[in-house]
C-alpha cells in the first residue's frame, strides 16, 4: 500500500471518524438524529443522558463533522451533517447481530453439552437450547 501524503491523510481522517464512533452514547445520538432534527434536551432524554453529557458528545460529533447545529432562539437544533454515516453504522450493526447470534449458539451448545454430561441438570426446568438462545439474541428487548 502506498504511504504517500494523500493516502496518509485519508487514513488519518478515516481513523478520526472511527475514533468518534467508539462511544455508545454517540452512536445512540446518531441513530436518534436519523429520523429528525432535535434539540440537545430532546436528544438527552431519548438516549438517557444528562444534558451536559449529551452536549459534550454532540460537540465531539460536531467537531468531527458528523452533526450540525442551528440556533433557533434559545436552543440549538442538531441534524446529521453526513447522513451516510447511518449506512456505515448499519453495516457494523449487522456484524454485531451476527456475532451475537454466533455467541448465543455457542453458549447453547455448551449448555446442551453440559446437560448431556449431567442428566440431573436436564430434569431441571431451564431456558437452554439453541433456539431459545438464538431467539433471545435475535429479538433483543428494547429499553
């Protein structure tokens, strides 16, 4: 791979965007802004953050160029400056979903193996089994 200055600058910018996306609250803010512009108060309430915490995360997202804010009277309405970031997040989300299903399947297999090795445990009611584990992961509870 080439290490010319333009390639290095592209890689630096890519890394900066990825760094900004490492915080779960920032990902929640981006998802909340996907549907509509919102004030910091609305966003804080939606993601379960304090107003100062949401403001700090929005400042980071704004400095990375992922969100914009427009003053409306005493408040600021935020919007996605780069709506395509949602597509990137969706790709990562599909990877996360696949990994969670894989994890649940492995856990269920381990539980099934343990049950087969210990028949006494098999007579105890439980929610083990591959299908139960997979369905629990495939349809997570929404907070």
